[in-house]
């Protein structure tokens, strides 16, 4: 390795670059337009993550994994200070209350308790709160997860697409009664124009640059809810006195 050239380290002052081509020019050239969700242009909707409904989800490897993704997504929204709405369906009966972790994370705001209308976007009370949030913030990108992907997520997703929103269903923070429901819902939403995402890939997309000020807060959902990466982080910092690659930030001594 003696003849290997020196590594090239990007300056710590660098910021993320946008594509060279504008969205309008890309459309004129019939190219894909990367209409990127950001912490500054997006709203988060957490739909019907209720303990009664969660008990019946059967498409993920475990309910523990599903719950961790849901809570992790909520922690991402909190870390990035993203406007977030929570809603439930018939919580007074068999569907049960919203996950306690979500109620704790968003203790300062109400849960919109729907009393029968399945598609939350069709519920006048919830729609009113959503449209007021859109008006107040000017945001048209909607990140959504619902306890059942085929109804709680897919139905409002398709309604919002019709009304011109850019919608990002977080598919691994949704559950399904079976794999058929999940596959059908993802196919249906994608064909309608939704951009399907997963919890921690979306978290990276929203963070964009680990040098950004939200980085420390954003480590929490990764450590708490993605242990595969959390262990990597914790293991490194537990053994950081010896390292192979010099740290240009000077954090590791």
C-alpha cells in the first residue's frame, strides 16, 4: 500500500449540492424531477397507530420491529421540528388508544379523534386541521404512515395526490393484516404517483448532511430505534481512542 495516493477529504465547510438542472428544465426534457422532501418543506402525518390495531399486524418480522419504526419516525419528526399531526380512529372502542410513546413525544398537541370516517383526509375535522397547517406553513410535501398500509395510509395518500400534494408513504412504519395487503397497497400508491420510502432512509434524506445543526438530535432515533446502526455508533465511541482514519473535525483524540 506504500504507493497508494493520499486520500482526498472534502472540506468540513461543504454544503449539499442541488442537481444542476432545474425542475422546470428537467420536465421539459422529460426527465425525472427529484422533488426532495426536507425538514423545511414537509408535514408529518401519523395515522391510527393504536394499540388495538397494532396487535393484528402480520406482515413485518415482529411487532417490536414495527413499533420501533413507528416511534423512530416520530422521533425523526421531533428532532427536525417538523409539523406533525396525529389522528386515531374509534379509539373509544376496539381500536384502542394511540401508542403511549407517540402521546409522550407529542404531549403538547391534540390527537384528532375520528369517530367513524376511515380515510382521515375525508374527515372534516382532521382535514380542517391539515389544511390550516398547510396554509400556515406553506408546505405541500406530506410524509405519512398509518397502522394499516392498505387503508390508514393508502386511502389518504391517494386522496392527497389528487389534490396536488407530494406524498411520501413510510411503508415500514405501516403494518398490514397480511403480505398481500402490503404488496397491493404499495403497488397502488406507487402507480398513483406516491414516493414510497422507509423510516431510516427517509431520515437520512431529511438530514441530508451530518454537519447540519440537527445532527446530534437526529442520532437519538438511530440509536434508539435502529439498533443495527445504533450499536455501530456506540461501539465506535466506546473504542474511539484508536482509529485508522484521521478525524478532520478533531473530535476523536
